[in-house]
C-alpha cells in the first residue's frame, strides 16, 4: 500500500526526510504538492488526482486540513489517516488578517524565507536558538518561493469540526506537548470528533514534529500502522 505525505504551510517534501525510510516499509511513499492552489479544497483535489488508487494518508499542520478534506472526498481510497500537529479550528480573525496582509503583498517584494522569529515560535522553546533547525525550516520556504508564500498565506482555514464524524477510516491524532502554534486541546477536539480515533502526545517537542522529534514520531506512528495495516490485509 502507498503512503501519501502532506506537508504544512511553507514546507516541502524535505519536511519528511528523517522519517521517510522507516515509513517506506509500509509501501511506496508519494508527496502531495501544495504549491499551486489557493484553497484547502483545491489542494485536496490536486493531491487526489495525483495519488495512488489506495493509500495511507499523513498530514502535518496545514496539511492536516488538506488530509481531512481528502479523506472526505475519497473515503474509499484512504485506508488510514495520521494527523500531526494540526487543528480543526478556523483561523482567528487576527491570524486571518495578518495572513491576508501577507497574501496581498506585491510580487515585487523579495522573499528570503520565513523570519527567524516566526520559525523559532514553531519550535520547542529550548530549540529557539537552534540555528541548524531554524535554517532547515527557512530553506524549505526559500525553495518554495515568494509566490507560494503569498498564495498559502492568503488561504482561509475554516473549521471542519462539525464534519469530523464523516471520517471513517482508522485515524491517529498526534500532538506535541510544547507546540506553541497548535494546542493539545485542539488535538483532543479532533480525537473526540473522529469516530474510533486514537491519540498520542509527544511531550518533548514543538510544532515541527517531523523535524524536531522524528524518532519519537516514528515510535508512535510505526506500531500504530503495523496494527492497522495488518487488519487491512
């Protein structure tokens, strides 16, 4: 069975580098391309058009919104779902306003990746001065470029809490204990709303779980996928 990995805001496929090989034992790994679209729904449709016939779906942060939309659009194709450091809540008015301002920025404005301050906020407080981690996150944004930055910043994330019950595949919700962008409470809301979902907390990590705590993330995901895929065969 294939695995479809869905990255987050201003993250590319290198987000998954530290977990890629271990996840590959469950099947060929493919990546969703979120560069071209200006809505969660359009991103989900594009990912589905390029996806294998059946797959395990893993979504991180903004990619969790996309992944849930994929699971609703094609429930017969999604065999299992992992949601990492994400939320079911709508953007707050202040966040929507700040992202909208960025999204309307002139194309002539140069872009050199997310700011160090923004990146540090996404990390565990103890990693706020970790230059290697900060540069890794910044480099993803540089590769994606200013056009993608403006497009993704303009995306409006609405709440899908009332639709969580539509997700019927086996689901694992993973939260980070030191996540300053997405709270444990938000993860628990998803866990409660998705029928039969399981929940895991990785305490010693900030928001960027696949980069900050890949081994801890694998220690949660691998045994769960072992159990789930054994039942699917």
